[in-house]
C-alpha cells in the first residue's frame, strides 16, 4: 500500500505542477494578447482557443486529484455526525465504493470520447489557423480516473485500518 501511495503522490504532484504551469501560461498569454491589442491593434491570434482548450482543461481537471489527495473536498456531515461510529464507518465504505464506481464509469466514458476525438483529429477553427484540441480531451479521463483510483485506495485503507483496530 505504501508504494501505491508514493506512486499516487508522485502523479498528483506532476499534475498539479502542470495545472500551475497552465495557469501561468494562460495569464501570460492573455496579458500579451491584451497588450498587443491596445498597443499595436494586432491581437495574438488563437488566444481564446488556446486558453480555452489547452490551458483551462488541465488547470481545472488536473487540480481535482490534488484536492482529493489533500482530503480538501467539501464534506457536509450534519446528518452523519448524528450516526453511531459503526454506521458512520459503513457509510464511509459504501460511499467510497459508490463514488469510485461513478468516477470510474465517468472516466471510462470520457476516455471513449477522447479516443473518438483523437481518431478524427478534432480541431477548433480560429481566424487564421485551426487549433488541434483533441489532446485536451485526455485531461478528463486522466484526472477523473486517478481520482477513482485514489478513492478506491482510501476506501480499502479505511477497511484495513478498521480491521487492524479490531485485532488489537
């Protein structure tokens, strides 16, 4: 389990660095576009398409696994706090498996779509050139699939931790 944790941590760190770089490049690209637009009346062609497809997708989706890894998703425990410890554990395991199944299905379907769009070489037309956007489609199955694996590992760890407590 330790090696799986290390691998998930490494992949998560790589994805969050890519997301941060996407944010930096997007900000720089937009500043350059606006500057050129007002100083020379010649904006940078394709800024909207590049920012929308190549930079926004990794910025948003590659951040999700990092948030999951840090356990920073919003949790509302108003009702579950009223439940017994045993029922809370059962609910945690059940929701972990259900969430994992949902995310795995979502990643699978997004992967099918990414394969289809890669096959046709999907593009977004710009005024002066086409922007190939099929590669951006892969951010969704990668990030959501990683989240599904992380949820599965966390759920299995929760079960294992509870089993160890019973043995003591």
